[in-house]
């Protein structure tokens, strides 16, 4: 992996085990990671920081991933940030398609496939 700078990634998933798994995988890439267990926590982090990549679970209680994506699209400072949707239900992608996202992956996903998708997103090789 030839990153000139260390990439920063915010991972948002309301399932602690999934969040731990995805964070551990990304840590192996040498990227800086931040974690959020809820949409509200994600928005708090995004108010302070602009990561290179947001990996966002859509199905979360209270403030959903769709709500977070809507927030992101309303903040011009976050326009350059890439967004990867993480979902166990790919049929919901149509609901957020108009908001715009760069990549999507479905759960469950093999660890190497996840890492490949993240690397592709960081290198801007095209939609997933």
C-alpha cells in the first residue's frame, strides 16, 4: 500500500463486535481509525474532524446511517470525504442513492475482501 500520508477512517456500526473487527482489520493497514457506536456519536466526531473515509452502517437505532449521510451531505467541509456504506441489506441502498455515496459493501464480508474494498476506496479506484 503506497499511501503518502496516513489515511484516517471513521467506522460507524452499532454492533460492538463488528466495530472491533473492522477497526482491527484497518489498523493492520496502518491507518488512523476512529469509532462510533451510534449515529449521534458519528456526527459528534464529524463536527470536529474530517476523515478521509467514512465507513457507515445504515441500520442503526435512533439516528440511522441514512440520517448521518444526510448530515454529511449538508456540510460542505465534508464533501471531499469518501463514504462507504456498510449494510447487511443491500436492498436499502436505493433509499440512500440520491444522497450519494462512493462505495458499498455488504455484511457479512470476508476480512480480505473488506480490506481490498477499503484500499480501493482510499486509492480512489472506482465504485465498489
